């Protein structure tokens, strides 16, 4: 009979141990035996078992303690708990510790064999999933970071190196380059991958809302606080908290954030008690924080606290060779049964992509909707339009600003013309224009009013 796998039976009842050994061997399994918890641990550290049948009540070390050590030592065996004194409390505790199932004595051999087969199938599925993930990473589709170019390979290497740290990580990159995808990839490769991942966009909230959303509030803290509310930081306890657009945090709130980063403690709005949290902090920004510090808009001590480990996400124009792969991924993700011909792909790879991957995704989706045929050509991408006349400033590159053909005009007039060009480029969509300019929509409205830009290009 073919070997169906290796099983450890850990039970202090000698007659039951040997009965199970006989029946499981007859069913095609290789079987080892352990009479107490210490012997069971010794065996699982020396041998590999598909399944461990583990009695709860054993001398020297009980089954729950053995299960706890198995999981803490990352031993990949599936564990089925056996007990004649089942309680709801013990069942819940075992399942929380990662037991595959919980079987009460007395049980039929057929029932137990079914559970063993299910456990082995589950273990094999988990192995297959891990292997598939590894193959996806090798093929360039690991996580959701698509590409085979050198910049993307280097980015993946940096993610893998930093995933094991508990230090704060600062992710830098232009708008739309994929900073949140990087943060999620760090989380997925970290030991916290099975724990919560909580993201908050700091630019979308006022100071008051940001504090109450991040730290929570107590009942009666303000007029609408009818009940107590946990903040997002508490929801992320034990896992990862991603603070996007960290450069937009109001100056007065930065001191409270710094205290949280340094102590790991928060205080709810209206509260008097400090709450200790164990959270991995990831931050991202498309702003040059050093400049904000010099301008007095960002605290120097917070900047130094954040700037310990840094990952820079490359803009799309720096890895154009990945555009065909990205297009294919977007098509599959949206279940578009269309393709892009050479003329369309040439246009996509030559375009500057000021909005990076986010803009590419929008362009692909829009062209698929507008194109009547099955193949998208360059003609279907006419809405893409020319590049802006004045290049958008890129914070994470050091390059000279072109000065030819500008004439003797003021810096304000240059900014005014630049805003007008961007608005033309996005057909007057103010939210999109603010995104490309990398400023708040409120700032854009203020500048439009200040420069008397009133034309709606829509």
C-alpha cells in the first residue's frame, strides 16, 4: 500500500495509542507514538509529520501547551485535538492557537480518517499556494507590483530587506507611482502578514477629524460623540498602520504623532488614559519633507524620526519597459476582452505619464470603454493629448529646470501658466489637476482665484 503520509499520535492512554497506530498503519499511514507532551515536542522537532493527533490531557505538558509551542516554532504540521473532556473554552483556545480541528472521544475510526484526509489536503493546498506565490514573484507578478525592469527588481529587493524590521519606514514617490502598493507588499512579506493592515490618508482629513479617526474618542468628547470609538491606530494593534500623505499633516498635530511614534502610546480625544499599542508604522509622501522643514511647515524632530529607513518608488517614466506588462495586468484585472496594437503600445511607452501608474490605469480603462472594436489603436488614445508645455516638477529627482524660450517672466507668471497647462491637459478636471500638481484641491482653488484663472476647460 502506498504511503499516505506520516502521523504522530500523542496520547497518554497506551491502549488507545497502539489501537490508533494499528488502524492508521493499516490505512496506509506511517505512525509514530508519544506518551506525554514533552515526548511529543521532542518528536515533532526531529521529524516531519503531515498530521499530529494530540490529546489535551497529558502528563508533563498538556496538549494546549504543546500546540502553542508547535505554532510558535512554525512547525508546519496540521494538529487535530483529541479529548474526552471537551469544553467550549478549551475548543475556542485550541482553534485560536491554530488547531485544524477538535474531535471528541469516543469517535469512530471513519470519522477520524476523514478529518486526517481533510487536514492533509489543507496542508498540501497551503504548500501549493506558497509555491505559487514564489513563482509569481519570479515571473514579475509578485504581490501587485508589476514589472521585470531593473528599477522594479531593485524595489522588490528593498521591500524584502525591510519587511522583517519593526522600525518606521518612509516611502517616497510621486503621486500615482504605487506607494500604497509598496506598503501593502511590505506588510504581506512581514511576520505581521496575518495581522491587520490599516491605511489612512492624512491629506483628506482636517486636524480635528484626523486625530479622532487615528486615535479615537471617548463618549462626550464633543457634541456628536454619543459613544466611545476606537481609532484606526487601535484597530491596527498587532499589525501595520499605513499613514499616507504624511507631509499633509497639520503642524499642531505633528507633535501628537511624534509622541505616538516614540512611545507607542495614544490617548483618545477626550480621554485621560494612555493606551499602549504594538504597531508597525509605514508612512508615505510625495512631498520633499526637507523643504517643508526648512519652511517651518514640518517638524524637524518628526522628520528625523521618520527618516530612518527609506524606500523610493520609481516613477513610471523610469521603467517604461514594464508598460506592456502593466497594460496586460490592468486588462485582466478589469476583465476587458481587448488588446492594444503596436501603434497604441508605442504611444503609451513614449508618453511621459505625469500621473504614473494611476494615470496609465485610467487611460487603459477609458480607452477600452470608448473603443468600439476589439483592438485599441493609437487613434483610440487621441484623448491622451500632448505633454504639458511646462514639465511637472518631480520632487525625487535632481534635474535642471529648462529656461530657454521662457522670456523674462516672473515666477508667479510661470506658475500661473503651468496651472493653466495642467488644467488643459486634464480637460478642466480640478481634482485631477491638483493630483498632478501634487497640491491640495483647496490650494489649487486658492491659486486659481489668486491668478484669476476662471476658464472651465470642460
